[in-house]
């Protein structure tokens, strides 16, 4: 994972965790405006497969899907924060 990708990944996890509530993909897109919907969707699927994010789908029209951090995902946030902080301090 490249530096900017790590920052986006960390931002996504942190934003999902903000106020400990579920987030819709459009809310995440607004927060990380530099990411495409395709990349965001792909990343969320990877996070779900790694059991870092929980995906809740509501059976309604239009479709509604929300994402929240699992306990496993929450435990990763401080580690990623430390990695980003280290990267900022050690830029070449």
C-alpha cells in the first residue's frame, strides 16, 4: 500500500468510526472527496472481506447500505494513526 493509499484507508476507517455510527457510501465519498466511487466501493468490499467493516443492507427502494467498523476494525485505527504519524515525521 502506498503512502497516500494508507492515509485514505486510515481516513475511511476513522470516518466510519466517528460518533460510532453507521455511514452510507455517499457520506464516505464526501469525506474522502479525492477517491472515486469505484475505488471506494472496492476498498469497502476488501475491508468487509477482512472483517474490518460491517455492511448492513436494508431491503428498500432505493437500496440503502450502511457501513460500520467491527471491533477488529476499531482496534486497527490506533495502529494506522501511528503509521501515518511516523510517515509524516520521516518524509524524505
